[in-house]
């Protein structure tokens, strides 16, 4: 009996053999590799979803801000005359279209707020909201008629901003899309098309449609792939207050 117990104790103290250790180490390495792979995939998926969400949110903010001012562009406001008649203020303030930007004007009597949400101008004051893309890839705006105003960022990741205009030709009685150089009078513009190209701030580690492959820009140009996610958004905005203003 004592001899059997001694043999059992020796067997228990023997430990693991080299093949057993190698098998255990291999299984442990496999589990760690799978865990790391799942973590990396989850991290990449989260980055991709976050980048897509950020791009769409910034696009929504940018286009909504421009659309709001486009709907006000050229609007007149009501004035009370001494004989109790109602008069219109001088309508149709001018619109200008600088390179990679747009200026949309309206009377403060229609809406006292500028693109930054500031107010205080008198009803007869003209609010001219200038939208432009900054060197930091931001859509910025300010009221260029307000003293001491400075451009403030509305949306980030704006890689390109382009506009074209639906222009009425009073001579030929036609409606045609034209670029900035072809505009012959702001009063003849009845709609604008705004195109923005947005880009993610980080390079993605996974292949996503619109990120790893080339992208077609606002003017039909090819944007080389660099691993960043890109999306192009277009909106056509009717200048309601300009319809019928040409002649």
C-alpha cells in the first residue's frame, strides 16, 4: 500500500510533458489571436460607422443653413403707410457668388437673424450671409454687412463647395444652368444648385464603398483614393422670392 502511494505521488509531481505544453501554448495563442481579430474588426466597424455618421450630420447642417437663407433671398417685408395702406419694402436685394462660396441677402424686416443666429439689425438693414469654405475644410458664414463680424464654422470636413445657377434669359425666354462666370444678372437667377464634398477626418482600415476607391467630385473630377471616406451631396434650392422678378 505504501509503495503504491509513493508511486502515485511521484506521478503527480511529474508535471506536463513538452507536447502538452506546446499544445496548450498553441491553443492559448489561437484564442488570443481570435480575440484580437474580433476587437480589431469591431474597432474598424465603429470607426467606419462614426465617420459615416459625422459626414451625414455635417452635410445636413451645411445644406440646411444654406437652404434657409436661400428661401429668404430677395424677400421683401411689409411697411405701414400713413393712409393705412400696406406697402412692400424695396424687394430683391442682390445676390453674389464668389468662388467656392455664396452670398444670400434678405431684409432684416423679414427675418432679423443672420446665419450665426445673431440679430439686432433694424428692419431696413440688409443681412447678407456669406458662405464659404475655409482652408480648414469647414463651411463658414457671417453677415458681411454686420460691423466686426467674423466667419464662424458651421460644419467640418467640407472638402469642396460648388454652386451653379438656374438663370432665366429674358431675351431668349429660356431657363438654363450656368456657372459663376456665365451669370449676367442676379435678378435673373431663380434657383441654385449647391454641391458639397465631405471627407472623413481619419483614414479607415477597412474597404468601404466611397472610401478606398476613387470618388467622383462635384464637377465630375476623379478624386484619388487615400483611405478616407467621401460623400458628395447635391441640393437644388428654388429662390422663391425671385420668381417673376426678371423682365
